[in-house]
């Protein structure tokens, strides 16, 4: 992790990692005469104990994150993005561009490739890594042409009977005037409608941020999972804080993140997702390859199950899944019943 970017709750790690760096430097400077000397052996043993201590500390720190800290981890600049996962778990990837109406939106990546032995359409948000890339990708906030591009490629996947895999990582759809003029809300609404009835299996993974309709625009799926340190909610904590308390600061952001129930565990408990994909100690930005293997294993497992199901059954279950979100029962006890209970 770059030294110029540190998460507040990771401060206990700084001294430990500094000691590890010093230990490595000392070990490389000691000459090995006739094999390992006692000094070198001691340095190796000391380095191993520091590494074990670091793993333990990472597990403890990331095991007790607050919701707001989880949001900050999901936004880490080194966190793997869609193109990183494509490079790590896809073969023969062929990217497709453009919505055939307005242009190509780099904030949405689409293309066909193989995950394991199965051909898939991969659709995902891309935030960008460098400053130039982030600006070009609108920091992962897609325009309407991005959602129209995604849907056009999904229709192509449906035509050829290819399952769809979507990777969600956006703070929300782009809120600019141009995006609104080109039909931002309509583009997302059409995606929700059309994805609900696509005649091919769809699986979705929230790999970082899952903000509002911008996330849901490519996340209407048969199975939905979240990485352990991602978030998924109707609004960002800052947006919620600005509405409720008229200001977004550390205190209000913390309160909003807690109230929104946006963590992976919250979403699993509320029935909004099906699975949580575990991340390595210290989160995905510390081990992209391990995280990609976990995502790939989950995707392959779900697709193996879904492709064997009848298409009509798949569509009905997908529709009912989202139709039933937010439903609840309210039982009203009559005065007669209450009075009878009191007499008894």
C-alpha cells in the first residue's frame, strides 16, 4: 500500500511495517559466509515473526471495521477494479464498445470472454487508476450511454445464449446536466426492466462501491454477491448525511453509514444479496490475485447451477426476487382481542 495513502484505523500497522522494512534491509546487508550465520538466521526468524504478527493484526483490524471504515476500504485507490478482475480471471476477452446512439462510455466495460471453461459476457464499472483515467471514466459514474451500451451487449448475450457476469463498483450514476439531457433516469429504468426478463443467467458481484441506481442499473441478477469490504446502498453516506443533517463530516458520515445498513453482512441479513465473498487479510487491495480467484470460484459455482435451470423458471424467480424486496407484514391487534387477553 502506498505510504502516502493510509487509512486511519491502520495506524497500528505503520510501526510494524516500518520494523519489517528495517528487518529486510538488515538481512540483505549481512554477508552469508559458508551458509546462514547466526546473525542471518536470527534476522530471518525475526522477519517471520513480524510477518505473522502483521497477519494477525490485519485480521483483527479488519474484523472490527465500522460501516464508515468499510466504505473507505471500498474506495481505496489500490482496490482491484473491473479490468483487474478481467485480466486475472478471464481468457480470450474481447471488449465491445459503443451504444449505437451517442458514443462509448469508458465508465462501463463490456466484452465477451471465458471464465473457466464457460463463455460469458462481462459487464462492469471502471473507475480508473491514474488521474487521467479517473477523469475519462468519470470516477466510475456512468452516463446513460454506458447503461445503453451495457444493455445492448446483454441483448447480444441473450441472443447467443451466453450467461452474463456483472461487476458493480460505482458511487452512483453521473449526475451532470448532459447525462440528464440524454436520459439518465430512463436509461437505468429500461435496464431494470429489460434485465429482469433477459432469457439467460445473470450473476452480479459488488466488488467495491454499490451506490443507488447507478449500481442497480447492471445488478438485476439471478444471484448477487458482495465482497466482504464493499458496500451497497440506496445512497452514499455523504449524500445521506447532507440530506439529514445538512452537512457531511466525519461524525455525520459515520452516523449515516451505520443507519444505511450498507455493509455486506447487513445486506445479507436483509435478504438483498445471496452471498458474501471473503477477502484476504487486509482486504482486496493487498492481494488482487487471491480475491480474483475467490470471485471466479463463486461465479463458476453459481453459473453451473443456473444454466441447468429452465429459462422460464429463471426469469420468474428473478422477477419475484426484486419484486419482493422491501415487502413486509403489519399485524394490527383489535381492541376486542386485546381486551380478551387482559381478562385472561
